[in-house]
C-alpha cells in the first residue's frame, strides 16, 4: 500500500483500486496522539513516582519513546483509516458510486 514511509501508491496491486484519492488527512495522527498519551503519560508518571529520576532522565527517555512508537504505528493507523474510508464509502476516498 505504501511506496515510501507514508506515501500511498497510486493503485492497489490486487484490486486495482485508485488510491490517489484516498486521503486520510490528520485522522491517523489524531488517533495516534490519543493512543500515545494513554500509554506513555501513565508510564512517565509511574517512573517518576517509583524511582524519582532526575529531570534529564525524563528528557532523554520520553522523546525517544514517543518518536519510536509514533514511527512504528503511523503507517498501520494510516492504512486502517484508508481501509475504513473504502469500507464505508467515504466521499474523500473516491469510492462512492453515482447511479
């Protein structure tokens, strides 16, 4: 589905669906932000309460963790959003039919 890190190919190699019109917009990033906040904020708080590390430890750990998790999950979230657009015939995906 992807030809680059986040660039969508023009056509599906299996069903020949035109994916140029499938634009997920900011949806995947919004959902990813919610997931990251739900997972990493309690983790940071737990680390702070349990070990009370210096501030530089938090400054070292959490930006790396956020970047790594976001990089790993952004493609699946984008693919899921495009699949949902196709499944529910969202008008932005170009899959609606006019009879």
